[in-house]
C-alpha cells in the first residue's frame, strides 16, 4: 500500500491567495483526519471525517478554513484567503479504528504564506 | 519534559544506550495513550499504545510505562540506534474525545 498521499508537499503563496491541500487516505480506512503542526502549538487536530462525514470540526481555526471529503478516497483542506499565520505543515492521517488506535500519517504539506 | 518556547527538550544518548523519554499529562480522565515518532520531514509514526487499565506494555525494543497516580508516561528504548533519532510525541485520549498530542521530545543518538 502506498500509504496516505498528500499534495502538494510544499506550497509558497502570497497572503490573500486561496490554498488547496489534498489527501488520499489508505484504502479501506473509514476515518480521515487533518492536523496542523507548528513549533509554537505542536500538532493540532483541525477536523476529522468518518465515512466521508465531518464528525468534529471544532479545531478549524475560522471560516477561512474549510474541508471536504467528496468520496472515500479523497479529501481537501482549503484556506481562503490565506494569511501568514497559516504557515505550517498540514498533515492528513487515516485510520481504521477511529480516534482510538493507530493513525497513519502522510508526509505533510508545508505551507508558507508570504 | 516540558516544552519551552520554540525549543524542544532534547535527549542525547550514545548508540547502544537505553533511552527514556518522559511525558506528563494533565487530564486525569485520559484513558488511552500513544507514543508517536516523527523523523525529519515526515509524518508521525505510531510506536506503541497503552490503556489506562495497564501500567506497562512492551513492544520490540520499546516499553511504555504508565503511572496514573502522578499522571506520567514514559517510553523506554533499548539499545538505541542512530535510526531512532527523531522527535517523540506522547498523545492522550479521554473517553470519546480526540487525540491530544504533547509538544514532543527530540532524541539524538550519536554513533
């Protein structure tokens, strides 16, 4: 299995631009998670889905952030408009067992907003 | 260890030594704990987990100890190797809430 696949690996954009991060979970995993990692705040859960349905989005910073999962093999995290404070590494993870059990993380998308 | 600003607590060991990485948690209701390893430029990788009804669990070269009385978790790595160099995170869950990650400890292994 190829594991969780994220794209792009790196993105540099200017403040105000729209950013779309993409994730393909491991086939058969019913849970998908979006995390953000910064040095100051560590790993923070933004949102997670079960069977393509958002279950908990309490970690989404504000209305500029949105996430969708149109099918079992694809999810997007969108930031519009982006701001410099959104600069971080965004990780997607998937799992079989949900919030309890092993999460399989992708390699992350490093976002820099200038 | 506690995180201080931008600097992760760091543990430096020699190859072959045993390493002990510590984690303090604050939520007494947490009942499930996981250790993750994150190598530079990669996503976190599951190492081992433990439930609150246990105080010790062993894996391959790793042992996790849980002391609920003082809300302390530790990860012991036997015969540490250069490939073990990474940032190690403890994470906790209380009930049906989501996983909360600690700030991490960097392990540096010298040949």
